[in-house]
C-alpha cells in the first residue's frame, strides 16, 4: 500500500483547538463495518450502543508535563520534549535547536533546570538532569503539557485537566490517549450499571505518534516503539468475555495496539513489553471487535489502523461524511464508534 492511499483534505477550521464544554458533549459517529452504514449521534449514545456482557478496555496512562523550553549554555534557544524517562535523572528526548548540540554541552531549561547532553540515538537525544530531584519531579515543576503541534494555543490550566482522561493513573505518556477524553464518571458508571466490564492496560503514548510517515511505499515504514503493560486481571477478563459470547471494545488505538501486540502469538499474554506493531489493511485482528476512536490525521499510521479495522472504503466514506457534517477533528475533536468489518 502507498501513503497517498490514506490522504484526505480537511478544512483547517475543523481542527478542534479546545475541548468541548464538557467531556461527554462531543458528537459520536457510529460506523457499522459490515454494511458501511453511518449514524450521527452524541457521545452519551455510547451507553445504548454497547451491550451488556461486553468488555471495555481503557488505557490508564497519564500524560506528563513533558515539554521544556530553554537555551543552550553557549546561547541559542532549545525546546525539549521528553519521550521516555530512562532513570532517576536521565531521559530520552526530542530536541529542537538552531544547531545540534554536542555531547557534553549544557542546556538551561525551564526555571533553572540544568541538563547535560549525553549523546544521540537515532532521532532522540539522551539527557542527564542535574540536581537532587528526579526527572518526574522536575517535569511536574518546570514542564508544560505537550499539546499536539496542530493545537495553536499555549497550554493552560484547562489543558492540564482536559488533556488527561478521568482514569489516568500511570505517568509516562507524552500524548493523551484521546478517545478516552470523552468518558466522564457518569458514562463509566452507566456502562457498569448496564452490565459491561471495564478493564485496564497501560501504553505510554510517545511523541512518535505525531511523526509523519516519510515513505510512499508503506512496507518500508518503520514504526516507532511504545512501552505497554497488560495485567493478568485484564487477560482473565478478556477470556471470560469471549467464553460468555461478549465483545471486546477497545477505547482508542493505543488500547487496540497493546491488545493486539499482546496476542501476537494467538492468545493474549500478560506482562510488559515494547510494541512496534504497524497495522495496515490486510491485518487480521485477534482480540478487538469494536473501537472507540477520534478522527485522525491524513496519511497517519492511525488512519491506516482504523482503515484496517473498519475497511478502507468505509473509513473514506465516514471521513467524507464527517467533514460534510462539520465534525471536529483530532485530539480535542469528536469521536467514532467503529464495528469491525467482516474478515478483518
């Protein structure tokens, strides 16, 4: 498959720059993967669209304040985005500067944070932070919410609250699992009352999720790696749901990616691992039956994933419909519920 197979034109005014007034106030487009039928609704409709006995799987990662601004000790502005914390005082980061720093050079970040450049590995830089505080404490005190590049405003207190799911627990993500942003405690309680199970996993979303695909032939693309952990309790819930005839509903592409990665050998296996799973049309899904997701960027690996899940033509039609109906796109935008297409 080629990159241009996943292109669409989006009016820029449909890129949501702020969340809806309340979490569940977004719209919901339901796609029946078997027929291609589309139904417009509101996000609270998800309670009636999901069935008793189904299992909702959510990603409980927590977004960290991963963005730091500063300058090189020799002069020149720098912007650091922490990709992964690798030790008490060390992290792998994306780094923007007018001139690439050399190993051993110093960066002055935030409000007095000093970091030494240890070296480079691929597109990431390794930094060691000075001082007694660990990286987590430094980021909480000096960092900013790492909003996606298509959101134009400076992060504020509202973003700290809303660019985070209500069930966020385990810190480590530098981008939110955005499908989960629509759920509030009332909707979760209503789903439980209806008889759905809710299980958790953790996948720390990396900044690689925003990196463009740079090759036309998608077989040549190398997917970024993300860490995930699947608890044994969730594996047990998956097996019980299957045995009882229920369906597995993944909240977000991150939950789907973790579940399908854990089931690479056939049955899901509990534990922690790295995943480089790249889902393209033709992929056979082992675990997930339904997917709650947002609308994704043109030519992105996430658009490729939902096209594999719901069917290429079905997704193309759904996106044309969403644009015509003025749905809001991307992280702070509206949601879809996709029923997996037959044979996928």
